[in-house]
C-alpha cells in the first residue's frame, strides 16, 4: 500500500495536486489537518479518496481529532497533533498510539517533517507544503506499507507562491497553541 501524506495546507492545495500527479501507484491520500476543507477540495480536483482528520484551525477536539487506519502493516494512528501537544513533546502521541494498538502515528501541526522509529513506534510528520517553518522548503511524505514493514520518503519542494497570511489574534492563538 502506498500513501501520499500531507498536512497543514492552510487553504492552498495547488502544490499537493501537482505532486500527486507526478507520483505513481498511490493507493490513498492522507491529509492530517489544517484545513479540513482542503481534503474535500483535493477529492474534487483529483477524483480520488482522501482520508483526513481535523486540525486546530478546524476546531477539532478529542473525539473528532484522530482516526485509526487499518493497513497490511498494522494500525496507524492519524491525528493533527494539537490535542497531543506535539509542539512540546511526543509522549502523549506515543502513549495514545500505543494504547490503541497502533504500530505508527502520523501527525502534523508542527510544520516540521519527521520520520523516526521510537522504540518500535514509527512517527511520521510530512511537514507543510505551503507554510513550512524555519526556512525549510515545503514538504510531504510518500509512505509504502507492507506486512514486513514501513518505508517513508520525505520530499521537499520550493514553494510555488508565497502567500502572505494575515492572521488575527484569535487565529494566531489557535494556530500556535496545542490546546485551548
């Protein structure tokens, strides 16, 4: 099974569409939040299914902020990450994923790409294609799952168009916090 994983598109899916068109044999697109409507827009533009979770900018709370994906590799915990406080540390994310019998956890929110094995739990954050942090290029992930294991590739792209986002106080508060 091959996945195209993105997060934190914040209303701009053009680059995700272009990258998807270049990829081969993608079985599923996963959007890890901020903005939920971007997943629907991707479905409409590409004519493919997109599995998504809501992020902090979508007003997600505990029960609607995560999903479990059953795969040939095993269960994967999908979350945006704000409810798991991923900007502080990854302990809550690890605990939740492990307590639900998952072998991997995919998350967003930090806008920083990551693929790491933490004591047998695989953590993946595709970063952000449209609003990367720390002077990075935009990023996404392509994940290949099999009964034998998981492989991930983090891809980097120049941002096609810099979009100045004018956030107000409340939007900044929501986007920069993990929980309210």
